[in-house]
C-alpha cells in the first residue's frame, strides 16, 4: 500500500489535494512514480461534466504521464523498476478483433484500471472510500497504477516533463495527420483549433510533406505559435467566415481539414472547407450532433473520425520521442507553463483562456 498526494475532483467544486491510498501492483500491473502530467482538454471535459452532474466522483484526473517505474507485479516482463515510461491512457488487449487487425486504438477490451467503475475491486481509496482513476490513469498524483500494456518504455535521456505530452496530445495530433488521414505530400491542409492537439496536427501535416498548412483559431497570438510548428498561414476565425478565408488561401481546393476543438459548428466548417473528394477529420471530443450538407457526399467528400491518432502506442510513442530528440518535431514550445500539483486548478483556468498550448503538472513541486 502506497499513500500519495493527489488532486481529487469531488463534484462541481475545484479539485483539492488529498492523501490517497493506492494498492500494491498485482499480476500484470506496474506502479509508476509520476514525474510530470500534462493538462489536457479531455480532462477539462470531465471537469465540465462534473459541473452538470453526470460525471462519477470522486475521481482523480490527468492522463498525459511521464514517470519512472517504481515496482512491477508478477508476470510483467516489458518494464522493470527504474525504467522511464510514458503512460498510454488507452491500453489494448492485443487479442480482440480490432487489435488483430492492427487498429489498437479501437480495442474492444482495453484493460482500464478504473476498477471502481467497472465493478471490480477498486485500487484507490480516500479514508476507505473508493476513488476513480480518471481516463484510466489518475495522473494528477505522485503515483499511478497501470496495466503492463498501459506503459511504454522510453529512452532515459528524454526529459519526462516534456515527453509526457506524447502520452496523449502529441500522439493524437501527429497520428491524426499521418495514421488516420494519411496526408499526402504536396497537399493543402487546414487545422481548426490550435491547442496542444491542433498544434501537433500542424506538425504532423508538416512531417507528411503538406505544401500549405492553414492554422485557424480565434486567438490572434496562436498564429505565431502555429508557425513554429509548421503552419504557413493563419486565419483568425473571430474576424470573419473561416470557411471562406481558408478556401481563398487554398484556391478553392483544400485537401484536408482537421477539427481539434470538439464543437458541432467547427466540424461543419471543416467539412465545408474541403474540396470535392477532400477529407474532413474530427479529432476533438464532440458532445453534440453534427449537421453537414447531405448533397456534398455526391462530390465524394469524406467525414471521418480519429481517436488517439489511430496509434499503436508501443511503436508510435518511442518513435515520436526519437523524432523529438533528433530535432524533427517540436515539443518544447508546447509546454507553456509548469505548475506544482497545488496549482492544478489554475492550470485549467489558463487552458480556458486559450493562451496556453499545454501546462505540465509536477506532482512533487
């Protein structure tokens, strides 16, 4: 049993740092000492759900974790104590229909350690009360307990307070461009929403060899930031119709548009931006129905979804970290602020202003 400090969400009120008891690793499990955890928009969705009532609490959020293996349970062979790891928040079973096809992000039986929610014995407690592992990780803590396939060994020389972002935002964004959409070299691309995921879609499109990459946001300062990741043009959606502006830049023949916000209206904008035969890719978490013009499908337009960048975590995460260490992708400019655990609520306030790409939490800061 490990006692740790964690930021706990108990409802509509802000998170509070509490002492939490965590069980020892059992067969197939890995105990990870959290070095850093990114502040992701998916967790903000959970916070907003708690304000309206449907989220089960108490819960510990945070899932972009970089850490060091503290202890392993019986049968674990891929990592050992002392290894540096990045957490893959969506473990895969490796045996279901989708895993056997290579579609690991669509696994039917993800080994999610959110055991209190699935009816099995919970592993986190607060004074005897079960506590949920948000997004299956509970990264705003000093430790997390994951199934073996939920941790990926990475090189020791990579800074964990940067490469922790590869656990979600980087893999989701770069993967959406390269794995899901398979952006062709020389194509024209638009990206709506320049948070952490959107910026990684931008650099994923750059890696794929896109000719023109049009970044779209309502925050003017995001234009200069997007340029650091490979954007060639910027459209301020607060100043006019972004569909018309993007189409003008692309000469009416935009090949791909990516939505990285999670709003029905921006999904529709992405679909309307692309040419006949073009592809609109929904990457944001959309919580409402989407309306698109049906006749457009006669022009062979495509509207597709992307989850976790269609990733193969054990392969993609180390590869992306190698690209960062080789200077081929930019992760340093994603980290806008570093904060201690006690300032986790302020980190989410920063995100809501739109002025940060990513904040990173240090649980021991």
